[in-house]
C-alpha cells in the first residue's frame, strides 16, 4: 500500500491490486466510493487494454481479426457475456519506480505476461503517476508501444465518487458534453449520435445513467450536494466520457475514455469512434484531475 499526502488531501494506492487509488480523503471525508466485494470495480481503476465492452469474443486491429481465449480465465464478462474492462483491473504486476511525499509512479510491463499477450498481442508498458497538488489529484498515464505495428488505444478509468453531505438522490451533476452516443440494449454503440439534451444541472433523483458522451466542452464534469462538490477535468486526449449513476448506489462515475465503447470493432466497420493509435516506439501520455470542493473538517 502506498500513501501520498498534500495538506488535508490523502490518497492511498495499492500496486498489488491494479494500482488502484482506492481511497481519497479530504479533511477526513472519503471522496472515493469503495466496498469489500471481491471482483467488483471500485476506487479509481484503470481499464486496459480495452475499456468497457467488446461486442463479442473477437476484435479487429490493423485490419486483422483477433480471437479472445476464454480458456485462459483472465477475461471478465458483463451480464450479456460480453468481455468488459480489459485484463489488468486487478493485476498485481505493478512495480513502484518513483515516490515522494505527494506523488508516486508505478509501471506495468504488459509484454512480460504471456496470458495477456495471448489476448492482446501488442507489446507495451504503462506508467501511472498519481500526483497531489493545489488541492487536486492528477492521474497521469503514459503508454509506450514496443510493438512493430501501431497499437490501437481504447483505455480509460472508472472512478467512483461520493459526497458525504447528502444522499445520492439529492445530488446534481453537470455533464460537460454536447453530444451523446446512441447505445443498443447491450450498451454497445450503434454508430449514431444525438445532441445531449439532459438538464444542466441534472438531478439524480429517480434516474439512472450508463451513457457515453462525446464532443466534450473542456469544462469539468461535476457532482454537487448541499455544499460539497467534486470536479473531474479530462485532458484533451480523453475525448469520450461515460457517466455511470445506477439507482440504489451512493456513487456517480465520470469516466475518462480514449475512445468509444467497442472502438476496435467500430473502427474496422468504418464508424468514427475516436480510436487513437500509438505508433511503434512512441509513447502516448495524458492526464485527468479530481478536485474536491467544500469539504470541511470532520468533527
């Protein structure tokens, strides 16, 4: 377990469990939602080498079809048995490479694990730096492509946020996007887009969301309670956001994504899905930040 601190802002990261920032407290208030159920995402997990769903047990990359092997027992499935959230969410292969009081950098050499390479044969490494400064947590990700071909990039994060001054049904959110991606019943993009016509701010009472948004405005995504709020600002190489707010759960997720859900296969079908590629020998790098506001010291 690794702990970094800047004033009353404290973040705990577990390199042995996906390098997940599973706790973020400010003035004694827990900002990140977590629970004790094994096998369920929580905290601020990385989703890679694909984020969210693939529409079957195969995908296309650089014009070639790759078949996923369920026999390796490292795939995770949603309720429709679609592969979801990649391979490294719970990985224990992260290595700590730098640390000081308010930042820590860990590295995952994906290419060293045969079972991962069998599912996604693009040799690469990932470095994540968690950094505290100016009252915010910055999460910087660098992906280095060691392959001889361009590496398709469809990764993201699934942060779970909570407020402590009010219940979920009293929260309001701001979605910093002008466009929404149309999804099928299995939550796979159809290729269509439509304007984002949701209210701003949007009360969470009596609604639930599991939606993909594009054409981000550059403003922060925000959840507000009575006096507390959390702002999440995406860097420009995260052009897609998923907002997840299920009924009956005391959290909301603002998820920075490099591409749409199922981008590998959509791109092959000629559907623009924001899919990025990392050139051979190149490194992709981007950040997002989390800023808690209005959290007073606990009594």
